[in-house]
C-alpha cells in the first residue's frame, strides 16, 4: 500500500476495502459468544466461538458469506456506536473509532500476522467452536444449518 500507516491518517470512513480488511488483527474475539449484564450493560466473553470460526487460524471459514449462515453476525463497516462499543477493547476498529493507536502486537504495526497470537490476544488455544461444543452435547448436531 502506498500509505503505509493509513490507519493513522484516515478515518474509518475513508478506508479502501483492502485497508479496512487489513485492520482486522485476526484475534477472533469478536466471534466469541457474549453475555450482557442487563443491569450494568457489561459484556462478558465466553470461551465458545461461532461455528464458522476456525479456532486455529482465528479466521472465519465462510467470511464472504458469513451472514447467510449467521444472520446476526456483526457487520462492522457502517456499524452503530453501540456495535463499535461492543467490540473487544483490543479491536483495531474500536481503537480507531476511539482515535486510539494500534498496539505494538497488531500485524500492521509489527509486520507479522503471528504477533496477535504470540502476544496472547487471540482465541487460539483458548476457545471451543460451537460446532465442537454441540458435538460434545449432541453427536447428531449439524455442522452448518
């Protein structure tokens, strides 16, 4: 890319599709099932990931068509303030929405896509896919609806 630190000079609305997609650090945290406390509004992340998330690569296996399989999957581009606020605190989209810098482990800063995993930020080795969870409970559970 010509502008190597585009995330520091452009707003989220100004990003090209390629720039937008490169902001994702590949942590997989946004794909975890969450619980919201009705009284406080606090969000708690579970260790159960969406069935489309490959918990080893921390990437959606059906990204381009994810909303066909998971209609409630968040569409971050053009998201509401509530959606941005509900993203993980380390999420580059949330950080840039708040006009905060990207952390040193972010692949755009480090130049290495593995730093999100080595920094212990990603769900790799910490989450169970709901497909695997469903199999543990019901061996006849479908992989995709």
